[in-house]
C-alpha cells in the first residue's frame, strides 16, 4: 500500500509522541513530558489502516544551540529523503505542533518551525494546538496562530487548517477531566490533503476513525473507573451518598462529546435517561445487600465501596460506548430513549451483581490487598463484557 508522509515538528514537551499514539492507536512512539523531551532522533510510525505514515522529529529546545541542532536535523533528513530513488519519502503534509498552554510562544515557535521546513515550500501545513484543555481560549489561540503565520509571508499560503486537540484524557481533579478531542478531525483533514492516489477512501477512513473513537472512549472509562475507586474508598455509606454523581456525569458527557452527540434538547433527554438509570443508589444498594449476604467475604467498608463504585462507573461507561457508537453510526437515534434505558439497565443487571461479587471474593481471599485501587482496577478489567 502506497502511503503519504506527515512530518511532525514542535518544541520539546509539546506532546508530539502522545499525539502520534492517539492518531495511530498504538503505543509505539516514546512519550514523556517537560522541556527535555524524549524523542532524540527522527522516527517513522505507521498503521496498516491509515494512508499516511508519521515522521516524528527531534523536539525543539528553547536554547539557541539546541534549537539550531533541531532545525538542522530536520533539514538534513529532508534533503536526504528528497534524493532520487526515495520518492516514497516525499513529505505531503506538515504538522506544526504548538502548545495551547504556552500561547505566548506561538510567534517564535512558528518562526522556528518555518525555518526548519524551508525546503518544503509548497507542502500544506496543519497547525495542531496540543494540550488544548481550555475551551474558552481555543478561539483566541486559533486567532493567534493565524496572526503569527500571516507574518511568515513566505509560508502563510501553506497554512490549510488549525486543529486544537486533547490527545489523551487529562485529569483536572478527582471528579473532572478533559476528554480527548480533535483527533478524528485531524485524521480527516490530513487524509484530505494527501495526493489523490494516496488518500484513503471515505469508507476506510470512517472505519479507522470509529476504531480510534472506541480506543479513546475506553481511556475515558478507565480514568473514570480509577477516579471512582479512589473517591469511594472512604468509610461512608456509598448507597446513601452522591459522591459518584460528578464522575458519572463527567464520564457520560466526555463520551458523548467524543461520539459527537449533539447538545440539543433531544440529546439532553437522551443523556439524562442514562444518568437516571446509572444513579448510584439503586445499583449500589442491590450490590451492597448481595455482598453482605455472601459467606466468606470479609473486607473493609472502604474496600467494598471501592469495588462497587468502580464496577458501577465501568458498567455505565461500557454501556455508553455501545449506545453512543450505535447513534454515531446511524443504527440508532437519540430519540430512542426506551432503547438506551434498556441498554443501561442490562449493564446493571443481576449479571452485574454476580461479576461484582466475584471481584469481592477474589479481593477478600487476597493476602496482599494494601493497594486497593490497583487491585480493584485489575480485577474489574477481568469482568466479561456482555454482548447486546
């Protein structure tokens, strides 16, 4: 399969490796944080399911010498790849990665990145605003990028798209997070900029995006489950408390955003019906009463809370992924309130109680249960998925 090439450049710590992992759905790229970065040479990553490979470059450093080295590393590779016999290495699209949390650096960063890619004068550019956690600041950041590019007259005509992204689920506090965003849009615009003989067909790119949405959705559920386990591991009655409500709502909203569930009145009713079915009290009381009646389960109240909370949030997340994917593919509508209620009820059914009981029994028999959160999450991951 002939593939196009995407050159990814940006300052160290901007999140290039995380972005690549999120787009390709694979943990091949090295990840890290901070000014030192983690990718020390140019690496090429690809997936059999997408029409372009991604070339990760040396991270730019703020110091003059290191910045010069990074620019020259890209120039050297670019000249080498353009030689005869290496036509398949020709760059088709460039991703300029700038960090949304460091918007004051946009002008200098874009100037440096333009120098590094000077030999690719006509290659289309997509500016990716990474770590774009602040929704109110996105419009301002897009405008700042546009203004910075306008001053680079030689390359301003190459700017085709500006895409703010959250490449991986980002924890804001114990009960809130920023869900992945912008990844499938970036896949779309990049594919569209590929030469006609290379770009993937509509059906293939749709299926690839659907798979990426599911992978990102599972990361939201995993983080939400961990949050539930942590928050619930306290000596209070889980059945009478609403401590999980913020986590449940954040998870449902994050998944709805990922699957592009519109925010109209119909979608509000659709999402509210999920919240109603997933209310902690009903499922928790049933699970607690069942667990208390099981002989041989001897664990602290905090551990019991953690087990039940994690299981409930995981079940709700699993149900949401199934339901939202059906809506996204057009198989179901947000008007199908009765259907989505049945989906969620099936996730919190007697089978759910049996699965939670099995986890509790395993933990009760474990000789090392000091790390409750890790143990609960490990065991919850073994609960079989019910097909609907």
